C-alpha cells in the first residue's frame, strides 16, 4: 500500500493559550485550538480545530 502525505495550511485565531510540554527525551509537544472562518460560508460561526504540534 502506498502512503501519501497531505499538507494543510490553516489560518485562524488561537482559541486559548497553547499548552507546551517538554519531555526528557528532548521532544516538545504543543496543544492548541484554532478558530478558522470559511470565506465561502455566510455564517459567523468558525470551524474549530484541536491541534497537536511536535518537534
């Protein structure tokens, strides 16, 4: 089975302060929520994304 990688760019506003955790292994994890408005939708309600970013 072939695997593929999708790249997604989200532009929005942070819903709250990010949570950053540092591990003894040197890894870093950041969790945050992002509110994104769709330009094609006539609603004031944003789409919310729960994100986890690692390094």
